[in-house]
């Protein structure tokens, strides 16, 4: 409830009690009137004091935990059904294939099978399939040749996959494997990933503990670029399928594997072409469920929470160009093109995009699941999140508190981000730059869209352009004139989209109560509950949805199914130093659990009735 409504209710109760007191005591009319007025005045004052105290408590609570004693909502755990905040599925383990699942776990526990699985990944890492922003289509640049080497490696390591499954190459190097099921009435499932990796900067090579393309297994970690993103996902699914084939498994439900080649630069040449092919073969909404790279699980001490990404932010790259007259630098104007551009950049960074934690957002569901099951969180915070499910004041306080703790991280979760990533200007030290530019990358909030991003550029930069006497051309719209029509413009600002096509936020995948979500989360729970690694099996595990703040190949696959899950089943501590950075490495036993997850998901999908409605 709001502070104002609280005050109104308190005042009403005070008045009612005053009237009841009047009726109970029989005094003469003048004394009754005097006492009534005095009583009402007293009650009004008390109500005002209570209301002010309440509102002050609300304000103080935003600086929690320093003001934890001022709890605006005196709730106890007995007042809250935490499980309702984040409903859980039952564990789903193979039933008809229970014996096979047990046999697989025995195999994955054997030293020689582990080493085979680890080398599957290590050998793939040793093939540097780097993709670059400026790379042209396959066939037009020799940098694609390494993908042919990777394919030869796949053929060697996974002979049954290549002999038993139909293999289709799309746009030369993208791969699709079709594993035909015996029951064509069942919608197929699709597991996707990508073969490419981000480049390694040459001047960082000496900072790596192991060489960046070594694929070296040191007994704990498998080292090298792509070990986390995303060769581990691609190789884990291939390893799972090869192992199932070795055991003689024949699916009832068709399984499709699809691996792009340029996810790290937008996916146009890989996933974009794969999607066109799959739409022709299977049709729109032709798959029951799709699983791509994405979220994982986190050990919080007492519990494990797994977070499949069920929503994904949009993307827009904006180029800002400034064109001015050149000349000799010995007679410079007040601002060079670089100076103008710097002012524009400064204005953008001084006016970040607004943030808002919305109750309907996927990330609020993430917060609810943490509040529901992570008992290491302070009780006051958990109660506030629970209250925020229905109360706007509490919702605003959750946002304020989180932004105070980790502003950059939570701004990325709650709103549209802006990062100036590229800049260019000038060709010689004594020549005024005539053309300079910068590019900003935006990841668009799931409640926004590219049009709103462009509109904000115009709102922020139009007054700056006017002040600097620059003409503004924005995204193909009519030019906004300079400050004085009688005076020549000092230059031209051009705003335009660049590189990838603008991408709207992804459609949100159905979760709680959805059959596909039940299958995925049930498989996750059973995989964690039966894990080969001993550090997770004795802890309770829970599953809740998450928002992906990056972008994956899945945006090309929106028409294939509405059940898109970005999930890689990797523990947070299974990455040595993260992805896209120096010392990328994956913990070997974490990678093996990815293999187990894909194996169990294929078996569960094969015998479940949860997907029958699709």
C-alpha cells in the first residue's frame, strides 16, 4: 500500500474509535462535544505521527542494511509462501531408458571415457576458428579455412555421428545434423551452438597461463579460447550424441544439432542461413523445444540455483559521424572534428538511458526465485522482494537498493546499456581531421525497442548540435538545422545504424506451468541431483528463469519454436577467468556435467508426454 492510503486508513480508524468512545460515555452535550473535538484532534495528530514515521521508515529502508531495524513491512517467513514466488518442477529422470542413463553415468565416470571427452574439447580448441567483424562471407576470405580443419577433426572424433546422422553443410561451414526418430508424429528437438570464437589479441598472448589455443588439460582445467564460449557447448552435445550412438540408442523423437560459424559477429553467415534451411525443411514452429548456449547454475553455499535464460535483450549499433572542413593545424578553429565528436560522446555518457525494474520482467522473476530459496540472503531483503510482487513502493526500493550495490551490473539488467566501443579520426598530426566517427553498442532493455534508442539520440544530441552550430542528420530523417540559418553550419553530424541489423528484444519463453519448461527444469534438477561431481549432489537445487543481457544465435530461430532456452549447464565456478578474455578455461568436471545434461535431456525428451501438445 502507498504511504497516503496508509495515512487515510489510520485517520479513519482513529475517527471511528473516537466516535465509539463518545457513545460509551454518557456526558452532557457540551462536554461530549468538547471531548469529541479534543479526541479527534489527538487521534489526527497520532495518525500524522504514525504516517510520518512510516514514510521515514520507507526512506531509510532504501539504504538497507544500515537501516534494517526500520522494517516497513513487518512480515515473517510465516506470512509468506516463498514457494509461490518461484514454483518448482519435479525432477525428471529417464524411465523407459533408466538402465541406459545409469550405464551412461558409469561410462562418464571411467577414466578413459573422461579423457576421451576432455580431448574432444581440447582438440577443437587447438583449431583457432576466430571470426572478425570485418570478415566477408564464406568463400571470400581465407580466414574461414580453419573451419574446414575443424570439420575434419569432428569427422575423426565422432565417426558414428557422421555415419548414422544426416550431415548438411550450410553456407559452406555451418553444420546441421539430422538424427531421425522412429515416430514422425513427434515434434523434433534442436540443440544448437557455434563453432567460432572471438580473436585473441596478439599483445595479450604472453599473459596466458597456457597458450590461448593449447587445449591443454592440466588435470583440472581445459585451457584455451572457446573452452567456455562456445566450443564446450558444441562439443558436449556432439560427445553426448556419439556416446548414445555407441550404446545403440535409437530415438523415437527426431533430434537436430545445428552449429553456427559467426555467432561472435552476429550470426548472419551461420545461424541466419541455418534458420532459412530449417524453416524450409521443418516449417514454422516446427520444433518442440530449442536449447542453445546461455545460463548455468550457481552454488550459493546451502543451495544451488540454476538459471536458464528465457529472455534476451535487443541490440543496436549506432555510428556518430562528424564531417567538418579540413585545413592546416596551424590555424585551427575553436573545435576540430575530434573536439566536436568528444562533446557528443560526453553528452551521451552524461545522459544514460533510464532504468526500471518492472514487475512483469524476466529479471524480476530471477529476483523472486533467489528470495524464495536462497536463505543466505537477509530476511528483510527477501521479504521486501516478496512484497514487491504486489507493492510498487517495495518494487522501487528493491531497484534502488540493488543499483546502490552494483550500479553497472544492475543498470544492465534493468535498462538499455550504452558502450562507446570504436573511434576513429585524423590522418596526420598537422592536418585538421575532416571526417571522424565513433560507434556505440546498445543492448536494449526487454521493455524497450530500437526506435526508442534512436529517439533518445535525437533528444540528447539535438540541443548539443544546435549549441555547436552543427547540422544533424539522424537515421535518415529530415536534417535538423544549425543554430543560425544566416550563418554557415560548422559541420555535419550523421547518426546511422551500422554493422548488424537492429534487433528487438526476444519474445519471452513461457516458464512456470509450461510443458517445455517443466521438461527442461526437471532435467536440470535430475542432472544436478545425480551429478558425478560430488560437490553438488547433496545440496537442494532450484530452477528459475533469467534474462540474457548478451545476444545469441537464437534470434534467427524465433520462428522455429516459441520454446527457446539459452542454457549451458555450467557452474559459475567452472570458468577460470570467464569468456572473451585472457586465460579462458573450463573446469573439466564441469564440462563433463554439460555432456551428462545433454545426454539426459535427449533421453527425457524422447519419452516424455510433456511435449505432446506442441
